[in-house]
């Protein structure tokens, strides 16, 4: 009788029983009104209590789980500065829960700076709010990271002189701001990219800034612009940066990628640094996608630096398949308990057309070798006329792995995670 009850409960809560790894659907908030809700997800595990997980998705969706992701609750979030998507979720060492997003003040999107909402409880009472200086510019594609040694929060994003402008005198730059008081106040944005991009939200635009923290509090950031990946670093809590960003890798054909069946797609980089006590402690990693192997063969890539970004390795392909099919919209994270790397991305290695699966790759040796496995229970066929979002996400701690992705099938958008433990991956390799 108990087994029967568990079976019924799993069906009722959206858990897919046929997957190699249990897939769980996150419920759409009852008050969600955005036509493309549940795209561009972000997820974060509480390192001090891995049963607690938070997530967000466009436009203003918030989700929380108190049982490791087996069941979820959801709600819509609001702000006096408006909510215009690009959610980023964080949890600091005081177990405070953060929801970062774009602004939308009086239907004027992107001009109100970046918004930080904080809740001191898991279920999301976001009554602590702050935002960055607007300065008359347009602000888009933010991401944030918390320094575990002092709970300072660092945020980077793209600042446009004029969004979607073809005027050659309008420029885009990467900017940085920090908060030392739990997201309530923020320093004035400072420009950390010297070489300007254009404002057309395309290959020549400077975008994809994801900050990472080093063992001594270093702040590392990489981004894409003009078929190239760039890098900057601050070693004094963001007070000063290198005078000019440095080249770290090519990105052939640029960060805007054409994937059949997908509304739009990018290969923007993700930066992470190993804070564990493994032998790879302090290694910086940058992960992205590009089409250097052909326009019909998008792949996932990784470079790394062992000397604070002074020198970089050559790109290594993360996905281990030999097919000439697409892998795209990657995200990377590090299990800071042991230094293992994990990547989630969409994958068509088993498909001939636009049907799409979700794969997980991992590395236990500092990005020298990789293994991968399909984690979605079934493929889906997206619709190129429906907005699909610009990123996936993944959070890992102490072997508990929680990827998150959007599924678009037969015109319906849904949001999913998978319940994965690293020991399952080891067993899957053995078999």
C-alpha cells in the first residue's frame, strides 16, 4: 500500500517515472501571465541544506523545494522597479535567498538598472529589495555571484547606449557593481571592458558576462564579442580591474548561433572557479558553444587557466559524441565540495531533424576528460516561432546534481529538473 501511495504521489507531482534519472516538472505559478513563461531558468541548491532548492524563470516565476527537488511550489514575484526577466538565483552563507532580474518601470524595460530581491525564508517573501544605478543607459543580461568569505555580491551585465541600435556611435560595454549589505544597496556601475561592442544585440555586441570568485576573493569575468572571448580580473574586491580586457579564445562564427527549430540561440560563455580543496583549487574555467566544426555541428567547449587568467589552455570539446549534430545552450558549474565539473546542454546526437534531448557531461580531472549521459526522459520537438529563451542552468553540491531546462513540445512550454546523484553517474558508466 505504501509503494502504491508513493507511485500516485509521483504522478501527481509531475515526476516522470520512465527516465533513467527521475525527471520532475516545476509547476507554473497560478498568476503567471507571460506568454513564454518558464523559459530562461536558473536554479540554486542551498549548500548548508541540500534539501532546499530555489529556481526562477521568465518572466517573474519563482519556485522552491524543501525535499531536494522531488516536489515544488511556485509563485509570481513583483518589484516596485518592475520585472522583465533574466532571472538569476543565489543563496549566500547566511542562507538568504536572492532573485536577480531586469527592470521594467512604467513599461520602460531595461532602463531602471538591475534589481535584486532578497527573501530570508525559502518560500520567497521578497521584502528586501535593491537596484543598481540606472545612469540613463540600457541594462541587459545580468548575472551575479556571492563571495563565500564575506557575502559580498558581485554582478556583471551589458550596458547599451541604446538597445537594438544600428547607430555606429552607440556602444555596448560590460559593467560591474557590488553589494556589501545583502543586496540592499549597490555601487555605481563601473566599466570593465575597454573595447566597445555595437548595440545590435548580435555577434559584435559585448555580452555574456558571468562573474566567478577565486580562492582569495579574486573576481573573474569573461564575455563574448566579435568572434572572440575576453577576460578581466579584479584582485581587490572589485575596486580596480585590468586596464584592458585580454583575449582568451576564438569563438568561430561568433556567439549568435543558428539552430534549426530554435527561435534564437547563443553560445555565450560561462565562467567558474574551483574553490574546493582538490588539486584543481583556483583553476578558472570558461565554457561556451560555437560552430568551429561547421554550421550543422555545434559543440560545447571548455578552456581553463591555472595562473589566475594569465595563460589559458587550448579549447577542449566537452560533448564526447562523434556525430555531426548540434549541442547547444550550455551551462557549467563546479561542485565546490570536490572540484568536479558539470555541464548541461541540449543535444541532438541521436536525432536526424529538430527533435532535442538534454544531456549532462562531467569531468573529475579538472576538465581533461569528460563523460556524458542523456538525462531527459524523452525528446521534444521545438517550434521556431515560439520564444525558447537564452540559457539553461545547473546547480551541484556534495554530489547532489540539479540541472534545469525548458521543454518546448507541440507548442507547450514546460520546465523540468532531474534528480541526479553523482553515484548514479558512476554506476551508469560502469554499466
